[in-house]
């Protein structure tokens, strides 16, 4: 068998994209709660105050808050032994700055974890998945404010203490490297104080983003160190949006361009979190871009002391980079790139590249030599019901199958250390980039639509039964 017998099989979600109940039981607004819906053609907007008669998809989402028992039972039926979810920071500290946590919020996650454990499902918890309290955006310009480090630590200490007997696997920040891109301004560094408008047009300050990233690195390292000291049973991971960038041609300029892109997009953040230090080229990069990263005494030491135990990443697509100006462009997760003539793309223009996953697993393992986990992967697609009223999503099965095959090769033929696989949006949920429901990833269909209508009922797709077989055969039957 390629995969170890304790391989973690499951699915991934984020609180803001599926819980709903955005203001229930004392929850405060997060940055995601201020985002409207959009589409592939029309970017979603963030609004500094909530506008009347406007749809904010996170507010109801798919209402996991009131459906968690049914949903977790469905995950168990598929055979999950792991479930990636996030804690909504604003359920625990509605503005981020309260002295005492909100008990109703804590109690909700107790129920969710208990339910998972009763089904022998190990929770894998993202501590911050695009859910910064909006109050901190208004007050500190999000993570640009150093104050957020202490507030994040306070939040982590509370959830570590409360859930120490229920949760073993933790990820500090979802796709922390999205802060290296302009789009990261909204959901990741949350450096969008006072801004109302399309998420693609936020006035960008590279200085603010990279300063915010430094604060996130310090915050992450501080809580990793704290957890290691107080809860030796915990395993803490980072989480990177891994975008494999190939040189567009073998022209040396393209090779250098691809190296540059791989460094900035993929390695800059994970070197800090795994190796405990900024890569050697960071200083030059800051200089060349006029960045002045403010650090306090002890920051570089804490980065060294708070390195993660395992490396996790999302993988959806790859792109090409190069100096050609006439090459066609393609969309992608967080960044766009040049079109690869050898690949097909999803309806949202994300290029489908299973072999790129094998390549990425090897690149990452070669660099870091710590266990890895693919915590997001999947095909966002429109699902139409067949004449029998069911969803026959063979396209999704094809996508997932081909990626699992490549994971297998990376393990079996190449020898990488892979702990598990949690494909994205195991149940249909709100898209992070567009706010749509129509961009579906799930094994479970949710009756909820872009205009906010739908009775929220859940149905099994063909991929549900397929994944059930994959898990029960530990990846042998694909
Ligand atoms: C990642 C995010 C997720 C998720 C996924 C799919 O970047 O971590 O939150 O949504 O991508 O993206 P989308 O929802 O935009 O299709």
C-alpha cells in the first residue's frame, strides 16, 4: 500500500465559508462578513459598513452552525478519519480585544469536536482562516498593527487550553503567503482599513502587507513555541497556498523569472515558518522594493524557536511565468499567470495539473524534510442535477483521482513523507475568491444558490460514494 495505515483522509472547510450564524450567540463580524458576493466576471466587494439590501454570503453560508451533526455524520459515512475546519476568531473574541472569551462560542466548538470524536474523526484546526475580527481592521489596519500579535496569542491560549483534550493538529494561518500578493490585502493581512470596493482594487501598500506578514510570522512562532512548551501532544503546522510556477520556455530569462516567482510566492513564508529564518535573499528583496520591515528585539529569535512540526498546503493548479508579452494569460488561485498549452483549465480558469502536485510534493520535501499534508485540493465546478435528480459529477472524480494518483507516485516511487489529504470544500460552501455558491467543490451537494435562496438540504453526489471507496481501500481503489 502506498499510504500509511494511519493516513489522514478527510475534507477541508473554513468557518467563514460554511458556518453562517455570523452574528449568533455573541459572534462579532470578521473581515469575511463584510464581503459581498461576486462572480468570475464581477469581483466581490468589501464594504466598511454593512449595506442594506446587499447579499453577504458568509452570513448564512450553508449554516453548518445548525447542521453540524448531520454534516459530520455524512463525513463519517464517507469514512473520514480527519476533518479540517477553522475556528471563527470572532466567536471567541467578537472584537479581538475583550478580556474574557465568549462562552457561547467556545461551547459551540466543544459540541463540534465532541461530535467529530464520537465518529472517530480527528479535527485538524486552522486557527485563522480569513477570519480576522473586523474591529481589528478598523483599529489597527489589520495585521499591520503589531498589537494583533498579543491579541492572537490571547485567542490561541484560550482555545489551546479549552480544546487540549480534543484537538491535536493545529495550523496557525491559512495560506499565509497570500499576504505576498495584492489580493491578500483583504482576507489575509486584512490591511483594508476603511476601504469599500472591489477586492481586486484595494489601494495596495507593499510596505503594509510585508509588515503585516512579519507580525503574522512572529505571532505564529510565539504560539507554536507556547504550544510546544505547554501541550507536548500537539502538532502544529503552517499552511501555504502552493502555486507551482513553471518557466514558460527554456529561455534563461524565463528560468530566472520562474525562480523569482517560486521564491516570493512559495518559499518566502515557509522558510520562516519551517527553517525559522527569512531566506537569504529577503534583505535584498526588501531593499529593492523600498520596504522597511520594523522588527523588535527578540523577533528573529522567536522565529527560530517557533518552527512548525509539519508542512501543509493547498494545491489546485499551476501556471507559467516568463518574459513573453504575447502569451495568453490564465486565472488562478490568488495569482494569475501565463497559460500552459499542455493543460486544461476549470471553468474559472484554474489550470488542472495533477503531475504538478507530485512535482510540488517533491520540491517541498526536498527543501524541508518534515511530514507534509495536502489540506486543500479540488475542482470548483457547476453541478447540474441529472434527470434522476442526482448529481453525477464524474468531472470532479476525474480531477481528484488524477491528483491522488500523483500523490501515490510521490510516496511510492519518490519516497516523500505524506501524512494525509483533505480535499477542499468536502461539502459545498461559499467560494473564497468570488463569494459564489455556484463554484462547488463538495462530495455533498447543498441546496443553496447565489441569490441566497435554497432550503439548505444536503444530498450525496456520485463523488461521495467514490471517495468512500477510496478511503475504505486506503487509496488503492481509485
Ligand atoms: C483557498 C482558500 C479556501 C478556498 C479555496 C478555493 O485559497 O484557502 O478558503 O476557498 O482556496 O478557492 P475558491 O473558493 O476561491 O474557489
